[in-house]
């Protein structure tokens, strides 16, 4: 996978911001629902996975700002399968409304990732 076009700054920023917002939303949902049966699994596996992906995205943004967009392309490619990665982790731990908001944020990540990949000329 070779990116041969410059990723627009707006697309890169949107992807990083959207991913950070989603992780923060998951953290808040877990804080709001400490007794939900899904919370322990989230805390043990789901949240660390998201935090690792967020750290990779943040590092990719630093590389992007330094002129190397390949790590951002990799992070965006990985985010395209975010729903699959999150299979088995209920988004509604803090209630139905919170779950719907998190599901929407997750869709926004995938859309922002697609925009990064499109900007790079990959999709």
C-alpha cells in the first residue's frame, strides 16, 4: 500500500480528533457504568486496545506533521475495521442513548479514515 498523494490536513485532523473523541466517550461510558456486566471486559481488553490504537494515531499525526504520511495511512487502514475489532464489546454499557452515540462516533471514525485513505489516493 503506497500513498502517492498528499493527505489533506483537514482529513488528517478530523481522523485524529474523531478517534480521540470516541476513546474519551468509551472512557466516560465505563465510568458511568461500573456495574454493567460488560465493563470488566471493556476495561481488561477493549479500552487498552482502543488506547493503543489512539496512541498509534497520535504518533502517526506527529509523523504526518513532519512530512511522513505513511503511519497515518496505516492507522487509517486499521481503523477501517474498527467495528470488527470491537465485536463483543457492548457500546451500550452506560445506556441505550450512550450506546447509540458511541456507535455513531465509531461510524465517524470509519468515514474519517476513508477520507484519509482517499486523500492518499488509496481508495
